[in-house]
């Protein structure tokens, strides 16, 4: 077993910091890469993603934060099996904004954004048979960043910093008492 007492001051600080930051990483949930409902929709940004709709999943839900004036563009390309998925874009109230049913090969849908909010993207399995369906999802035109995500990142950074400072102070006080 590793004894912290045998480490010098700098090594103790690094050791404790690594342990503390690793514990934060363990709190981050793993995911499928997509949600299975509006409430579990996976947050995405402008980028291209290679996705696979799970064996028995009927839907893949994503959400993207947009700013007023954005022109959200969502593209889906299916190699095989074709005709097996639909693309639907919803506003933050879960109302259909744009949709393309039975994608033959690929499709791009465009949506004018009128408020700073989330838009949901849903890929529907329209074939009743189970099996994996692979598709390329490309999101463009979303310039927004969710304020809640920014605040969470700031909060985690502040808590981490305060914890590391508290540990350093504790170690310094403990050392002076010896």
C-alpha cells in the first residue's frame, strides 16, 4: 500500500489532485451516444457523427442549442439498410418543425431559429424488424452554447480549485504541527 507520508510536499499535492479530479470523472455517466426520449436526449454540437441505432431501439434523440438567427442544418446519410429511418426536428416545446420520412440515401433539413433554445433531433426506426442501423449525422449552423453547460463547467472548476487549495492548506497545517 502506498503511504502518503513518504511523499514529499509537491508529490503529495499532485497525488491528491489526481485522485480528486479522477473522482469527478467517475461521476460522468456513460451513454449510448444518443438518448431514447426527449428528456434523455444527448447534447450535440456542430460536427459529424457516425451513429448506430441500437438493436431494439426505436428512436435516437439528440439536442442542440441554437441562438436566434441561426440556420440549423441537420443531415443524415444511411448506407444500409435504406428506407429504414426518418429524420424529425422538434422545437423546445417538442413540436415538429421539419421532417423527412423514409430516407432513401441522405437528406438535409434546415430550420430557422427564432429563439435561444434547444432543438431536438430524432431518428426514427420505421421498419418493425430489429437490427442495428448505422447512419452519419451532421449538424451545422448551431452557434449556441447551453448556458447550463457553461455554468456546470465553471462550477466544477471552482469546486476542484477550492478542494485542492483546502487540501494544500490542510497539509501545510498538519506539517507545521509535527
